[in-house]
C-alpha cells in the first residue's frame, strides 16, 4: 500500500525560477576572450543542476584557470542576479495550494546556499520552504541521492512519502537513486526527449499542474 504523500522537494533553477538567461549570460561573460575550449549554450545547459565548478573544470586547463573562470562567472551572476531572474508564472499559487494541503517543502539545489536563499527571497518564495539543501550541505551532489537524503532527514519524512520535482536528468537521477518519486518539470531548458531516459513518465509542463494530481501518488 502506498504511504500518504507528506513532502514535496523542489529543484530551483528551471523549476521554480526562470534563471537560465542569467546562467548562460554568466557563462558567456566568464569565457569571453578565453583562448581555450568554450562551451556552447547547449553544452552549458546540459550541466545545469550540477555544481558550477564541475562544469568549469571540463574547460579550465589548470586549477588556476578554472578558478579564474569561476570568479568571472560569479562576478556577473551576483551582479545581475536580481535583474535577470523571476519566478515562473503560477509558482507562488501552486506552493500555497500544496502548503494548504499540509505538505512540507524543501529546496534541493546544487547552487550555493547563499545565492539560492537570495533567489527565494527575491522571488518571494522563501516562506514556503522549511529546508534548503545547497552546494555546501553535502559532500556529493546531484545525481547522487545524498542531497535528497539530507532533505528527507531534515523534514523527518521517508523516501516513499515524498516526490522530487526537477527539470534536469540530474534531478531525476537523484530522486530515482533514493526511491523518491521524481516528477519532470518542463518549464526549464531541458526537453522531454532529454529527460525521457531518466524519468518514470511523470511530467508537468507547468508547475501549476502539480495540485491537479497528487504529485505522482
């Protein structure tokens, strides 16, 4: 018998907030004038959901070069953050509905905790979340189950009492690895074809669809 749903875990970028434009602009700024291999937008989007340094290490030829690229990326990202992000339409109303049903919510992101918290505050979503699991929270990151496990532990709920909503294969993999039902969000830049190999065919083209069903239950 399926246990009652008690919690919903969410990814941040591409799931709750529209920030892909900022992430791509930050990448272009970081690599502007770089004389090594430069990522395409498609390649960068494929890595969204994993830690920034993991993405950058694929292009930096030395640790010092990778740190330089990271610093340039962060400079642009932090400086333009509030001007270039917004919550997807209907997200706040959806979270209100889920909260009213007594569901507890946690944010599980590979973004640094401080910037993730800033994003929630700027979009006025912070009060919905009891728990924030970010880059500094765990040693291993998505698609490892470790961030999901920590969120569940902090919420005090079991894996089969939760779902994880995310827009990338890294999110889906993290949920699958810990037997948390994953829900693929199609608001971000990742297509359904790219997610097809990772998910169990539970899709939402819009966050507002979540309350219409019991989030995969």
